[in-house]
C-alpha cells in the first residue's frame, strides 16, 4: 500500500509539472531546465515555486516580473537562458516579431503544428531551443546569448555602429577588426552571411548561390559546374 501511495504521488508530481491542458488555472510549462521553468502565462520561476497541482508558477512566490526579458538583448532578441527566452517571447511587446517568425516558419516541421494552432507558447518553447544558427562551427557558440526568439534571421539591418570589414584569407574576425582599431562582434556574423553582402564586398567572376547549411551561402567557382550543388569556394 505504501509503495502504491508513493507511486501515485510521483505520478501526481509529474502530471503537475506539465499538465496536458493550458486552459483555466492549469498551465503547461517548459519543464526542460533543472532550476527554472516558465509557464504558458509567461511567468518565470524556480522549480520550487511551481504549483505542482496546476503546473503554474505560484504568483505569490515568483520574484521575476511576468514576461521577463532580463537576460535578453533588445537588438538581437537573444537571451542567456532558455527560460528567459520563452518568457520574453510571450511578452506582448514581441507580438509582432513572434507573429512574423511564426508565419515564416509555418512550413517547417518543427513549428508547423504550433503555427497551425496559433499556439504561441509551443512555438516559443521550440524556437528558443539552441539551433544551428547559434553556432559558428561545431560546438562554438556565436554568443553566450544563444537562445533566440526567432528560429531564423528576420532582418539583416546592422546597427549604425557596426560595419563590415574585409580581411585576408585565413585571418580571424578578431584579427581583422583589431587591424582597424575595432572589436569583433560575432553576434552579427549570421546577419551579414548573405549573397548580397558577399557580392558587395567580394567581387567574383561567377555568382553567389544559396546552399544547404547555416554556414552558407558561398561563391560558386568560375570553373565549377553550376548545376552541381556544393561546387563552391
């Protein structure tokens, strides 16, 4: 009997962490992190501040404001922490950005269901997970703020104080920027990695083509068969 009661208690705890419905006083939450969660109402809290009967953050205990963007950067909409990203993504001030991102992601399998159901919480929960767009190569992150509200780059507009500087083959971003008295800011590398920017700064005899992978596009070699994917330098 004791074992049965313990099992029932464990089942109740698990159910409380993420109930199947987000209606009424019952919440879905991110569950993912060992220390913090965000519920579908936009409240950010520590796991010991979760009401396990409802899955919601206990609003009498939470110390963060609703829809917290505390660890997020205003320009890039990227955050230090996954839970902060989800919370900020639900912020009414980001409705336009979120809706634009959802519309742009409607054909992607990861987001299709959430977009179809107009489920902002599920979209934010999926979008804020680290993606290949958050890395430079392998496991090297572009920035510590690697959890982003949008799974894709919606704008390539650079801030007024950021400029593109062309370096020599083999030089690192830090070396190139240092040579002109500037500092490398890797947060904007993805934004300038487009055919338009490449063609403007690296005149080429042939052309620039979009390719598979977040580290593309690339110029196609003049000697390559342009019908073949990947024949680029």
